[in-house]
C-alpha cells in the first residue's frame, strides 16, 4: 500500500464535487425532463411545439427585447463611468467605485420598491408604461454588474497604447474606437453576460412594477407551479442553449479580434 | 497492527450503519412519551401571541381573551393537561396550495396540513388523506370542540362535496372561510359598479383595478362575466335547483367556455392595473388602485389598514354569484402512518384550534372568519357583537339579521341579530359574516380533472404571454 501523498491537483476536489452535485447533475435532470414526455419516453414534441407556438415565440421575443435594451442601456451608462473612474487622476479611485457599487448592498426588492414609488410620483399611474418601467428598474438593478467588469478591464489597459495612438496623429474618437474599445472587449463581454441572462429571467422585477406580460422566467415558474416539469425544464433548456450559443459567438469574435491584433 | 484498506472500508461501513441506529434506539425510550406533530399551515395563519395589553378582548359576559403565547405552544401545554401525554408541535408554513402539494409529493412529511378546498379534494382523490375517527365526531365529548362547534352551514357545504363517493366531512375539518369579492374605494367606485364582476372590464376604471394573479381566482371572475345573462335570468334564479345549476354553470371547463374565458381575461388584462399576488392590499391603502379582487379575510385586513390611515374602504360581493372558499385541516397518510397516538394528537390540535376562545384569538390575529359558530357556546356571536355592535351613542344604526344560517341549525330563524352602524353592512362585518342572501349565491369551485386543468393552464399562459401573431399580422 502506497503512502498517501498530497498533490496540488487535489485542491480542486472540493470544487469538483460541488460542480458535479450542484451544476452538472441538476443540468442533466433539466435536460432529461426537457426532452421526455410525462410518461418518461424520449420526445421532441414539446421542443417542436415551443417553436411553432406564436405565444411561446412571443414570450421569447419579448424577453429578448427587454434583455437587449437593458444590456445596451447598461453598457452606454456604465462605459463612460467606468472609463472616467479608471483613467481619472483621483486620489481614492476605489472609494468612488464603491459609491457606484453601493446599491448592491441593499436587497434588490427593497430598492425596486423605492424606485416604484418615485416612478409613481413621476408617471402618476405605473400601469400605463409597464414595458418602460421594467427596463428602467432592470437597468437600475443590474448597472453595478456592468460597471465592475468594465472598470477592471479599463484599469488594466496599458496607457502607453493610448499615447501611441495620439502620437500617430489620431484624435480622441479614433483612439476610442481603434484602441480603447477593442482592448476593453473582454470587460464588455463579461459585463454583457452578467446582465443579459438575469434580464431575460428575473420576473420578480416585472411582478413588482405591475407588468403582467410573461417573460421566460415567469413561464418557467408558471409551468412548475402547475406541476408541468417537462415544459418548465424544456424552457430552461432552451434558454441554456440560447446563452451557450451566445457565448460561443462572442468567444469567436474575441479570438478573431485578438488574432488581428497579433497580425498588427 | 496493519489494517488493510479493505478492512478499513468494512469498519467504516459498519460504523455508518450501526452508529445512527444506536442513537435511534437511545432516543427510543423518550419517543414513547413524546409525540411529534408536524403541522404545515399558511404563512401568518395562526395567532402567534405577543399581544399588547390594550388588545385584551373582554366580552359582554365577562370572558377575557388574550393571546400571550403562540397558539401552537399553548396547545402543547393543553394537550399534556388534558391527555397526560407530551406532544411537540413542529410548525412549518407554505405560501400556495401548489407549493404545499409539491412539498408533499417531493417527500416532505407532515401529519396535519391546512390546504384550500380544491387541494383538499385533490389530495382526497389521490388517496393521500386519513379520515377523521368516529371519536372525533362524537359530540357528547366535552373536548370535541370541532364537531360540537362547527357552523351548521359549513358542515352542510362539506356534505354536498364528495370525491370517490366519500364525503368531505370525513376527511377535512374546516378552519377559515369566506367569499371572493372586491375591496373598493367608495369615493371613486359606485356601490352598483362594485357589485358585478364586469367591473374588471369597465373602461371608466381603466388601469385602476387589480385582479388576482392566480389561475383559479381569475378564471372564476371571467366565467361569471361570461355567463352573466344566463345566471341572472329570472327563470334561472327562481328554479328550485337554482344553487346546483349555479354551481354547474360557474364550474364549466368545456373548451368553448375556456376559450370565452380566455378572451375575457385578455380584455381584462388590457384594462386592469395589473395581476397581483400580494401588492393589491398595500396599493388599495396608498390609493394606487381604486378596486381590488380580494378574498374576504384579506379584505378585512386591508380595510383595517386603511382605517388606521383615516381612509374608508368598502367590500362588496358580486350579486350574480361568487366563489365560496375555505381552508381545512387534513391528516396526511404519509405522516400519520396508522399511529393512533399521532392521530389523536392531530385531532386534538384541530379541536383546540376550534375551541371558541382560540378561534376568536385566530380571527382577531389574522382577520379571517373561523368556521366555528360555537355550538352551545355563544362566545362566537358575543365576539361578533363585541367587534361590530353599535354603541348607545351611535345614531344611524341598522339591524343586521341575515346571519342565522351560520349560527343556527334553523336557517330561517331570527335568533341572531346584531345592531350595528350603517357603514358596517358594507365593510368588515359584511366581509366576515356575509348575509344569507349573498351566501345563497356562492358556490364552491370544484377540483377540476387533469384534462380540464391542462386546458385552463394553457389558456392562462395564452393570456399572459406576448402574442407574436398580433404583432406580425
């Protein structure tokens, strides 16, 4: 019997167990339920009927529109903030960052409740603009998740690259589009993935701002509460594939851009 | 000694198997004395005690009622005094009937639970319940407070409901009951408008009314709108089997009806403020909405809250017909497991909750109406008088006398009358003890079969989803 020897590789074990128990196994269960019928036979009818039902596709489109809008607005708001914070010559840079991330310390239902009252004050009746209110509340909710990764990638940005751009005669818009933006793509991508999926599924926000139209998350919830595990799991699986697809595409874009950089 | 790997495994295995059993047998002696009762109830659905001193209820006959401790803790003490046996209540809560059902079917074990009528029927149909014992129904025993005190009206409603040829009375003991209606702001909504379900479609209240975000409550409102002409027809109302026919009409689930309901609900969705799960109560008080589909118990809560803010809200029950709902205690097979001591403790728990003073404590604390009318004790009626009886200095008083159906075996009798202020006939008193004329038009919403449920759930999804077709064509 050989003596037990500690190996650095074994440090990964706790996480591996966690991964298998709480990520891989539930995922397999979701896939199993998603592609079987209520008798347990493998079936693709649920899958097919999802894509042929105009109401289901409508929900997918509705969630997508919300998610894209929220992500784009978050990005437009967060990028200048993150840039100024990262590049500005402030003494306590991180304290300023804290101010922007501070809302995350308060429970989000509490924050949305407060925002709801402010919006009611401004609009009079929230029920007239459910879509707009949803987007506003989600942007408010998810903005810190966009600022953080952008800030991190922009602080790491090599200043000499920007200076080189100016030295070669480029003006600020050109430096921004040709130097700063491409170099911060990893930050943008991680910010986008942090915001996009929650925006497609977080139906609590919709409930709270009185938007009675379902998004993908509410659809999953409603199927589960009527004991329809198969359809609920199917929609989770479709969302999963959707996000997976998105990640692959963005990865391709990033590696392509990095390839171009190397060529330069 | 060199212990080999295999041996180590064996030792470990032995330890794993036998050590826990040692603990179990170690506790065995104690277990024989103490019964554990696992109770699962709705959130905030029992008196949790901790009342302020001024909350003491002092009835006219001198009875004082005060909630010092949690009622479940009080039960443990009472059970020991009464039966000489220790019982430990493990109390947990659930948020919706579906959540409770999921918990039970996914393996959580409870002895006693308190679902709503349709879920009781579903559990009965699936054979998951234990019937109450003959002992429980013996009215000659002093401590059988439920059988002695349950309202004859509730008992008769239970009698009309049966699943697999068995009566609901044998499997369930009622807890709270009420009617579905509207809380409304009398300054904004007229009494007449609030007395019909089509208030939900009324353009005058565009985006100012909420409807419940629950399939069954929304479905009921829409089906009542759908067959309004039929059920208000004079020949229909005057027919001798009116109540049965009303119940049949409001429980329809055929495809045409479901389609019609879907269309009505889509119209409603485009007219109401929102579908709400819990926000409606607060939104009534803050004035965001002017009417709100609500169960009577929550209505009382909302009205009380509004009173504190100096705002007067009212409650109405649609005249054409409404939903009679109740929650009741059922014993679960998987928990009781033919353990007689456990069943006795469970039945004692129901009886303790049904003792008039405890029923009053629960009513005071949660705002719902107990199914207990008191039997030979007049405490429940005294409490009603205590809450709503008009003082001598009140000027505009009325006699509210159509409540004999609830308190007395003789529904046409005239024994129970409360002199109250005029506004109470549209407010808390009306919500807690609706007059017999309203109750005659209330039907229980049945537990639908799986096929109908599928149809209704699908239609509900259709109502709530964004329709791509409408956008494209």
